[in-house]
C-alpha cells in the first residue's frame, strides 16, 4: 500500500507489549503473592483500536514508534497478520513500550507501564500524506504534540477525529480543540473542567472545544454521551468478565466502525458497548475481538446492567 492510498482509518498513538499476571485478588501492600503464569500479549490504546477495526473489515493504517527489539518484531508480525498498513518509526537500540498488568479474580486490571522518553512519537516523525488519505483519524493523548499535529492536518481536509483520553497531558488543550468525537475515561471530564457533576462537565467540554460529541465511558455503567442537544446513557452489556484489559480501546473501535457505517448515535454506542463487553470475556487487550456478527448477536441477546444514576 502506498503512502497516499485511501484507508478507512488512520490511528496515531500508543502500542505496548503487555505481560498479564492473573491473581485471585489484588495483593495487599507489603505482601508476597504467588502466581502460576504470565502471558505476553500485544496491546496499546491506538494499536488495539486499529487492529479491531481491521478485523471487522475496515482498511487501516497505524502510525507509531517502536524500538528494535523482539517486542517490535511481535508487533510487526501481528499488524501484518491482521492486514494493517503500518508506518513505524524505529528507534535503534531501544526497548519498545512495556506494560505489566495485574488482573484480579473479577477481571479488573491494574496497569504498570514503561516507555522511554525518546520513544514518544514527535510531530517531526509524521508525514502529512500518512494522515490525510483516510475517512477517519483516531488518536490518544500521551504523545500529545504528535497527536495534535495529526489532528490538525485531518481537520484541514474535513476528516473526523476521534479521541481517547484519560489523563491531562501537557498541551492537551490544543489537542482537544482538534477532536470531533471526544470519548474519555470516567474521571477525565471532572479533572479537565473542575465540574463535579458529570453531565455538566460533558456539556462544558462540548461547548469549550466545539466538538460534535463529548462522552465518558463508565465501566459497567456503559457510556454517557452529550451531542449538544441530548444525553444518551447506554448501559453496558452483562457478560462473564475474564479480563477488562483493552475494553476502552475496543469500545473506541466499535464507535469508529459504527461512525463509518453511517449509523445513528444510539446504534454506534450500543455496538461499541457490545464490542467492549465481548472483548472482556477473554484474556488480553485484543483477546476477545469478535466478529461483527458475534457483536450484533450479543447486542440482540445479552442482558444489560441496570442504568446507574449519574452522581454529582
């Protein structure tokens, strides 16, 4: 695929090699805990989102940065196997990003990650033609300057930008101003705006950054979205949870898939919730990426968690 080939989705952002350790419960401070095995799997916010969209039949391109180690080779093979077009910036004699993930008996995960500063993607690493030949752009927030540059290029040519943010990174305001569909973690709106009420915080985000939609993912409570005229609260689907790693990444993938199909917002959010739920039934950030048919079947048959009131 050439650098100017049109793809459905370009993703600019994080990748990681995840070492998952399953424990009956999260260890107490100062304790010693035995574990039976550790699984090495691939993850990363944007990388996992891109792989899911490719799995569902979209054409995709991933732009990111890796070292020249065995982990980078694992990523390269996985992208190639999935059919993802890649633009990888390689840093010689560097270790690729790593995450250690503890998964407790209820499937909840705790993440410890390591990334060398010179492995952060920079604006000068990007080429405009990688970004603008797409129907949509997806970014996360850690490599803020690079994401902002890519989002600015996309905005210039009318490409919708989807953002996945969970921290107040330096320079995040400039990035937010270039995102159309802002889907963030539960606490991000309050951290950003200082507004305790989630609904009011989402309204303020929407108004301040003039985005098409502002939404927060809420775990078992699903997702709350504000499109400028109404709130949509879509509860999560109830499934046997094995591992919540990657749930947010696959939620974003489901939302993007629905967006590019031209579905209405309610259907987009439901498909995203179902895709995330299905992924939680298996181990790893990408372990439960199901087919479109499997996700739609879950939407039709699985019960949903009771909608929880949005606390002040």
